[in-house]
C-alpha cells in the first residue's frame, strides 16, 4: 500500500500520463528488455551516483535505433549524464533528451538478444532518495513507484515490461545493503567500501526494482524447511520496536501461501526505510516508512497488504495503469479476508462498512470507472477507487460465487498470470472459466462503468398487503440482487430478496403485521448507497 505523505505531491516533478502512450506502444512492438545488470557506486559525502549498466534486450523487429527512459542532466545539477554507450565492445552513437536516450545501431536484426553497456553519473532528481533518516543518519533508498525508476537507471519504465535484475552496490564502509533477489556475493576488500551483489531469478517490473543502504540491525525469522526466508532490517535505535512489529510476518505469509500458492520470490525482506510511502511492496524487499515502526505490533494489516502485493502487482502485474485495481484492490480485499479469519466476522464487516462509506464519499466528487481510463496522472490513481472500490468488487464476486470457488478462482488467476501481465478482462475471463458463470454484465457494469446503485424506496401497506417500491436514482443502470431486512411492529423480522433488472423493482407480499422499517443489505453483500430514508 502506498500511503502518500503530503510531500509526495511536491516530489512528483512531472505529470505521468497513465494510458499506454504511442511511445510505449511503439517500443513494445520493437523490443523486450530481458535483463538489467547495474553496478552502482554510492558516496558518503556527496549525493552523486556513478552507474555502469548492461541492459540486455530482445528485438522483435529489425531496427537502427531505439529508446530507453533516463532522466537527463542539462541546465541544473540534478539528473543523469551519459558519458558513453557501447555495443559489442564498440562505441555507438546516442542522443540524450530530457527523459530518454536514443541509441543508434545499424546491426540489430529481428530476434537478436543484444547487450548495451551504458555509463552515466549524476544526482537523481527523484526515484532514489538520498538523505537522512529520523536519527540523522545517512540513507539511500530507491523509490520507483509508479514510473520513477528512470531517474536512476536506463530502462523501459512501464509495468508491462518485466526483466531479470542484477544489482551490485558499492557502498561506504559500514552500510548494510538490501535489494531484490538473492545476495550472491559480499566483499570488503577495499578499505573504504563494501560491495554487495544481488540477482533475481524472476522477471519483475521497474516499479518494484529497488535497493537500499543504511545502518541496519538484521533479524532472520525461523521458518520451516524449504520455506522462503524472512529477514527484518531496522535502524539500530528502533531494533526492539521493529522486531516486535514484524514478528507476525511468518503467520501472515503462511496464510496467503496456503490460499494463493507458493510465494513468488526468492526471499522476503521487511525494511525500515526513509522514502515517500508508508508501505511499498518492492519485489521480495518491502519498504516501510520509518514512522510506522512503533513497537506496538499494530501494523499487521499493513504487512498483510504489502505481502499480498508480492503475488498481485509484482508477479501477476497489471498490463497498464488503468488496471491498477488488480493490484491495490486485491491487496485491500485479501487483507480484509485475513482480518476475517484472524479477528472474526465483526472486524471483517467493520472493514467493509468503512470501505463502502469511503467509496460513497469519493464518488460524490469523482466519477471514475474501476478500470480507470479517465485519470491522467498515476498519483491520482492511488485513490479510493483502486483500493476500497476494488475490494468491494472482489467482495461482491465472492458473495456471488461462494467462498470456496472464490479462492479457487483467485489462485487460478494468479497461476495463469504469474510472472506476466493481465487486464481486467483477463481477470474476469478466469473467474468465468472456474465458476462456469457468465460475468459479462458484471464486468461491464461494475468494472467498466462508473458509479454504484443509489437506492430510494417507499412502503405501502393496505388490506393486509405490503408493497415495497425501490428505485435506482443514479444515471447508470445496475443489475443486482438486494437483500433487505423487514422489521415488524411486533418485533419480528424476516429477510426478503429482490432482483433488480431495471431502474425500478417492486415486491409485494401478504401479511397481517405492520411493517415499521427496512434495513437494506443487512449482511453486507452489495456496494450501494441509500438515499431518502423514510
């Protein structure tokens, strides 16, 4: 979960268009990045970094030029300045623009797997946060979401282009380094520096490629044989607090492994950090803002949210930003289900109530579909729509198909799209296959259409008959079943169900008892809003 601080808006230096633009469409037809091999030098007394990068690319068509994302340095002191690029040990021509470099080579054919060596240095404008933690100690933390990796290395900075990663960090003596993948080597031969080398075996998107360097205390949690290792990294001053806050990670991880499938990455690091977000789900290397570490053991839900992202968002990744709910909605709702199983039904329903209220409040000013093709900035998409509404859509699906089939469909969706990318339609298609249910109407109304049902009703009782008339008053039309609890004057009650096929629906039944009131959706099965209560 990316809990945004106010400073986030100040740090975002430019608006990022969320729809896959023509530039990315052209590149995805032209190339596929297979591997990033990064050697990065950090310095104790300056914010400059020096980078030697080898990027291996598979070319899908013959070309004499192509582009990578990299924010350059020109008129001010910030940004990366490329000094040389070589291909097959020979220098090649290139041009560096404000946020891209164009590389030229006449010898690239369709099907080639080619490695380009790029040397550059500078002070990152963003994406790599170099500064001090709350104890005044110097730290280095990558912070890429959504498309900020290009501030510190050359890449295709889009979630649909995944690659293997090798990162070698040369850090000042005394720093502990964390990153994605497994630690392959550790050397301290230089008296002033330490070199640490990590490598992934699984392709990941740039948004969750990271490293961090700081003064850490480290704790490895005991787990059963053949289970992925969990290691906690916290600032020494917060050692006891941090280890207390992270102690339930094993329980949380084991819960989701049993529900979804094998944990997708080589290891799991929990890292106290100094970055923009309260929690950031970097692949196998989760960063938590330094301020959430309190020692009170009250961040289990945050830990659960970030762990769910390892499957949904990092491994099975949205193809493009309009499908962000496939990441954030999943992390939110599957955390709700963890709450249900560990804190009980009451805590679960309380979460659903709060999330539904949040959706209603958000919708008064924001008319956005869940598959958000309308927003023009990725930061704007970190909203109630992607999180709470996405969670409620999943909840309604669970109510529609049942708990057992729901988890089966979730696991099948993950298994189908692990280590790759998916769209909202792909997700629905898997649920249709698993449940043998036609979900076309559900998809079109709840995922592609904005809004939610806004209901009014009236009660008429005459000659021992009760007639209830419901109306949808929002512009959009939804089809759904509504449960409502009927309360009678003699303190008895019963649940009725009404199927909405149009904007209005009526139900009539015979009774000698006087109806005093209705309670709509008593079991929290529907995302809706009630207006004009009688």
